[in-house]
C-alpha cells in the first residue's frame, strides 16, 4: 500500500490524534454517525460495482457536509475545521494522486519495453511460472511502492497470459504487492511510519516469516490462472527489448527510490511539507519523455479510479477513530480485517500512539489485510484501473478467498513460532494542542 512522505505527516499528527479523544458528534447508541455513513459508502461500493466512482465521491461530500454542520473535526469545527483538516491531508492525497497517475504510465512503459514478452523464456510454463511472478511482485514491493509493484505485475500478467487474467490471480497480485512491504521499513508507508517513530527495523523484519507463508499460500491462485489461461510456453519470436524504454523505466524507479530513502532517512522532519515521492516520479517521467513518449491517453482513463481512492481515503480520514482496544495479538489480528475496508495509515498512527504492540505482527496485519478486498489498498485500486473486472467485489471475494486464508494461516503461524511480545515504545512528535472550541460534552 503508500510511502515515506505520507508516513511522516501521520506521525506528526499522532499526539493531536491522541488528545482528541473527547471530540465527538452525535451517535446512534455507541456508534458515531460518521461510521454509519462510511459503512453505507463501503456497502454501496461493494454491491454496486458499476457505480463505485459516484458512490465514493458522493459519500465523501455527504460526510464532509455532515462533519461541517453537526460533528467536529479533530482540527476544529465547521468550515474552518474542514479546511484545516484538508491542510493536514493534502500531502497524502496529492502523493496518492501523483503515484496512481504516474505509475500507470510507468506500467505501460514497462509493458511496451518488450521485457514482459521475453519473460516466458525464463518462467516455467506451468502454474509455477504464475506463482514465481507473484513472488517477484512481493520482492519488488519490499523496496518499491506497492502501487508500482502491482502495476508491473499486472503488465507482465497481461503479456504472459495473452490478456486473459483470472480475477483470483488479480487478487493474488494485489496480495503479493502488499505482502512484500510488510517486513521492510522501506517497503510500505505503515512500516516506514514505525521506523520513523523509533521502531527497530529488526522488529518489523520478523514479519518476513508471515510474508513467506502468505505468498506460498497464493499457489492455488496461480493454479487457477494456469487453468483459466496457461502461461506462454515460448516468447513471441518477433519480441525485441526496447532498451531506451527500459532505461526510462529504470530511471523513474531509481529516482523514486533515491528521493524516498534520502528524504526519510536524513530529512524526514520536512518530508511532510510536500509530496516529494509523487513529484520525484513525475520529474522522472517528464525528463525522460523525449527518449520515449509516455502514453498520455492513459491519464483520463485512470483519473476516475484515482479520484475514487482519494474519496475513500478522505472519508476514512474524517472518521472519529481516536482509540483502539488494548494492544494484543487479538487486536492486531482484527486490524488486518479492518484494513480491508479502512485506511491502514490512520490505524497504524493510532497503534503507534497507543504502544504495546508487537510491531512485526502489526506490520503484517495492516499491510496484508487490505488485500482481502479490491478497494482495501491503493495497489488494489491501481490494478483495478488496469483490469476493471476486479471491481466486482462479489467475484473478487469469491475467486480470491485464498488471500483471506493466507492472512489467517500466516498470522497464526507467526504467532506460534514467534509469540506476541510488545516491542519498543515509539517516540512521538509534539504538536500544538487542539483549540478548546472543538471540545464537546473520530488512517
């Protein structure tokens, strides 16, 4: 799932989030009305997959208007509170926008480079080839944004399976892209948040065991793909590698990785001031456009899917989630399922505020958990822009249920082998106290 510059912004907001527990609006019983509205939005997205865009955008507008009129934001009340909230969220939203749009162009560059067409020469020509591709996606995601990893996997799949990709296998690509970042502090926004907060990379690395088990349990999805459309046994004889286009792809990826690592290992104090990751991707795209022209017509096609995800992220950011249950393996396990419908960034922020978690368990839960539903992670939304059939939530769950099985089995295997042990206490970043006016008798 979202990278470094996003992580620092959420960490900067941790104490403010924790101090806002008293801020609440009207409820139905113990349930804030915001949760009911968000639940209706998520149910609509899941049921009416041909209208996901309108449902998500309408939901974001309705929830924002409700918050302005009847329920305080963490940052204040009314229109002023909403504008301040957007000021806090703009880096996250802009980064996601730039990444989803930019990596769509990157994926097409990669597909047209000729590399995917040559891969049948090296991949086994049975289900093992399909599974090795999932392993490769997970590996790439351990050091690269999961959106890019998923789209690269989708581009390769389109080539080696002649455009016929099973929806269960699409779920497998999403799962692999999210699994890869779970054990690496440079592999996912949530693990980077932990790193910046003072959690040792070794504490996160223990999730590698769960990642390996989870990716292994995706083998049935590789078999389903092989049965649906066998992998090409031999490369197209006319296929040639376009080396200048390969250079474009490598340049985009290299600049993104360099900017991410440098900004967040040496300058993370200012990494929340601008969407540096997204800007780096676009600087590379534009600077290499003279070498190979990007397929600009992809941008309008991806715009609706991008706005869809941004609408859900905005909805999630307005939820009054200010407290989690006591830290335990049961809570961490439940957060994995919660991440399938709720942005994992604020969930991680709350967990870091609370402390007491085994961070390897939490990293795997919030990272891999979003794979269970197509809109549960940015990687899933990005891949669904490439393969619109993945937006059928019923079919995604029906054919991709092995992702849920993989999560459950891998989590409990890690619990059995390692045991749940509270890790280091994260440091927090001081923030100004919220104005008294928003006190009331909420990624």
